[in-house]
C-alpha cells in the first residue's frame, strides 16, 4: 500500500491549541532563563524539584487534584492528591533525617511502580538526598553492583523483593546502612495495617517503612538546594556495554517542565500515562517528575504489559496524553485487532514514543488503531530530558525522530583525528544535509548530566568544542528533520557502505510475517562486514525455508543488494535490556562466539 510521506498537522485531533504551534517563531522566542521563570523557586532562593512538583501545587488550587492514580497489582486503585503527596513526602523526608541520611547522600529505590516509590523519591529530593531508582526486576547481582558503585546508604524496597533479592546479599553491600521495607498488604482487610513480617523486621538494619512514616512529622522545610545540586543518579540501559551512572541536578526540573510543554503538549486538564518503569530514566523524568511539575493527573500501572488491558486502561481512564515505547507499540501491533476489541479513545489527544527508533509502520499503525499518529522523540539518560521530537508544531515524517526542541541546538558532526594541543577532541560540523554523522548537542541545556559516576575521564570525553557528543549516528534532511541511523557501536560497514541497522530492520518489519527484527554486522572476507538479521514472526507463522527466501527477496527489493541482509535467522525473542532495547552487542557476541560482556541490564536478569 502506498503510504503518505508526511502526516500533516491538521490530520491530528488538536482539540486544544498546542503549546508549540510555530516551529521557527517559538524557538526564537524561547530562552532557558524564561523557561526557569515558569517554576516558582524556593522562598528566599534556590530550586528543589520536589517543591516544584508537589508542594507548590499542594499550596494552591490544585491541592485536591489527583496527582497520581495507581492501578493493578491485584489492588483497588490508589489515588494520591497533590496535598496528600505533599504530606507523605514531607513525612518521608523527616524519616530519612531520623535514619541519619544527610543531604548529598544516596537513597536507592527498588520497589517497582507502587505509591511508595514516588513518595520516597520526592521526599528524598525535599531533603536534598540523591535518589537512584532501580528496576525491581533486576536480580541480586545488578542490584549489588549499582548500590556499591553509587555508594547507596539507604535502600527502599518491598518485603517480597527484600526476601528474594537482598536478604542473602546484604553482606555484599557493606556501605548500605539501612534497608527500608514496605510491608505487603495484608491478605485480609481485617488484619489491620500492614507491618513487615517480624522475622525480617528483626534483621540488622531493616526498618519498617510504615513505622518510620507513622513516627515522622508531616511538616518539613524543604532543603535549599540549588540548580547545581545533585538530585538523581540514573544508570543507562546498558545496551552497548556496562551501564554508566549519570548524575543529574535539581536544575533539570526546568527542562522537564519545558519539554512537558513542547514535546508532550501537557495541558492542565490532561490525564497522562507514561508506561515506563521508574527504573529507567524515562519512568522517572516523564513518569513522575514532568507530569507533576505541570500539575496534571497521571496514571501508574503496576502490572506488566498486556495488550487488551492496556487498551482497556486507555479507554476507561480517559487518557489524553500517552507516552510509551516502540517495544510496547510493536507488541500491540502483534496482538492484532482482537485485543482492541472495538475500544475507542475519544479522549486521546497526543501519543509519543521514545527509547528506540520508531519504524514508519508503527506511526501509521497509530493512526489506524488509536486514531492518532505516534510522535517519536529522542533523548538519552545523559541528556536528562527530551531533546529532539516530533511535536504538534510540524508534520510528522514517519521514521524520523523529529526536530530539536526550543532551547536545544543540535548538529551532525564528525570527530577529527587531530586533537587540540591539550589533547581534547575536535569536531567538524557537517553542514550538508543527508550525510551521516554523530548527533551533537550544544552544551547549556539544564538537564544535561553533570558527570558519570566515578568516571570523570569518560565524562570529559563526551565533550568537544562546546558540544556534547551523543554516540548516536544520525542524518539531517534538507528541511531540518533528524533521522536515526544507529548507535555508533551498532553501525555496520559493508562493502564501503555505512549501514544503520534501523534502516534494515524497518524494511524487514514491513514484511507481513515479521514483527521484530535486529540487524548486525558479521565479518565477511570480501565486503568487510555482511549483514545478518534476526527476525521474530507473527504468531502462528510457519518458519520455513520458503518464508526465509521471501523475506530475503523483500529486503533486497526494498534495500538493494548492497544493504540487504545476507542471512536471516528466525528467533522467538530478541535479547533486550530492562528498558526494552534490543541488545545487538549480545547478538553479535553470540554469533561470533565472543564473551558476552556485562549482562546486568538484560531483561532475563529478572
Ligand atoms: P548504554 O548507554 O548503557 O549503552 P542506552 O544508550 O540504551 O544504554 P539510554 O540512555 O536508556 O541507554 O538510551 C538512550 C539511547 O536510546 C539513545 O542514545 C539512542 O541510541 C536510543 N534512543 C532513544 N530514543 C530513540 C529514538 N527515538 N530513536 C532512536 N534511538 C533512540
Ligand atoms: Mg547510551
């Protein structure tokens, strides 16, 4: 079927005037100083994320509004208003003081998508404590590695996670002083308030979260943090190597707020749902912080992906702005229209996606299944917030990650072999459109990371001539849209061509039998590297030689013989990080019989 190249702006149901309406004008008018004035600041000076996200709303007309609604987990829904969130986070901040945790020290959170996670995160931020959220699905090894690297002093978890992943490993985390344990809800409501089981509570350094909260006051004077004080420690997904700890400051709130306007088009009356787990930077920055900074109501789903349930939630919760990921979208596509079960989403106004490239098929699928195209956007743990996005201000070019947001200056650059006299990296800006190069961002946006944990040298290597170098290879078209080619580590060099796996994978996914694909380079005596692709098939498809030939022929037609894969392997699943990213490095290592390297971020680590 012939697909349109653009999805025009007026094809979207923009029922409210978008915040971002005129790309050139709004970018010219933008300054980070003005964006910072949209926040309140602390009385007497300073900026604290939790004050902006919670306390200032709790002290105003939004006090009674639902800030967060938690569903799933076999529990009735739990709603927290801004006023309740303010009280609970203050209690928690006082509780941390009782435990002796001081400003600048680190709290780790390993508790999943339960109400205590944002309460602890925001409470710690009030106290100037630095927060590091982890995926609850991590196993004991990745947990201990990160807690030790990040010098975690207190860790918040749940009773069952404590039993399964911490109790026997405490001695491997010698710097951890206390573990705060959230009791599991009692089996019967008549059993009274939940308490941590006595056997666990008696262990050394274990503190019952409920008891600590009950014993702590609900008035707390927020620490006078500044924009440069550290607030969050996020580990990268570990897609290309061992995960790195990126440090972010309270000033990041300015970017979370501004990008909430420009990339997610958040409006006061929105009902928002970000499907990411807080263990991944997206789940914290856009699952907790950005919507709260805007005073909107947002949904947190405690359960794992289920196509039919997700559609039901979108409909029943009347979600208007939805932020999800390509993996989830591909799973919805795979589930077919039965899962949709005739549901309709009249409230839905804006859908966005992040984490991996979004293939054009998925953008068009959105139009058809949800009634809206999907707006892909790009950022990474290091940038702390969305940098390049498809927005309401211009038409979508399916397959493109969009254009730089207001306040973001992007360029395509080439690293030069010749360095500056002091040995630092030099870059050349590639002005010509359509040329592959590394995506660079001009230093100066407020959510930029301020360091890699214990790796100053690596941090310094990320910068050259006033630019942050992202490590991703992109192409900019003549009109200024950016197109993802691949990660620097994943691009394939075959017969003199530089081939991005995304291009190959997108073409493969257009084959009617294919739902997912990953392309890697394998050594080839003639062309240097040849492409091998791993593909997952639609449920019920027979994986035979005829199908393999058909997919290969389709790929050759679409890509030409130089870029088409040489070999195709059928796979049931692809190896992924917890945040859902395909680990091509692992496929490559397995293919070549190399050591598999750091696997702590692998999904099966659960
Ligand atoms: P690691 O740095 O440990 O290898 P990671 O880069 O996957 O892991 P994240 O910071 O979670 O860790 O992911 C950011 C990366 O994800 C980006 O650098 C980019 O490669 C990819 N990415 C994010 N959004 C998009 C997008 N819209 N299109 C293409 N790629 C994207
Ligand atoms: Mg990365």
